[in-house]
């Protein structure tokens, strides 16, 4: 699953091209946030993504989750 080169995070990632529909204090600006475990995508939080984007992100997470939710870096590697 993904890993952030900058901070080593391998669980919490967000989508940089889907913006959040409502503001969230001290939170991500992304409309789609994901939780990964060692082998798969476990959960997604929808904050403004369309139903089509949700389905596509679940099927192809490597195309959607391009930002580290911990350090905000876009230096993400996928196996």
C-alpha cells in the first residue's frame, strides 16, 4: 500500500484533486480521505466526492490518494 517518502506514513492519505465541500477546522482540505492497512484500502471518508469518484477511488486507490494526511507531502510511493 502507499507510503509517504517524507514522513513514513503508510495508513492515512487524501485525494488532492477532490476538494472538500464544507470547511473543517484543523482538518484536511480534501473531499476524500482514506485509511489503509498493510495490504488494502480499509475505509474512506467522503467530504464532497461524487458517488462515481467514490467507486473509482475504491477500485483504483493509486489514482486518487496522492497526498499524505500527516505531513501533506505529495511524495507518495505505491508498490
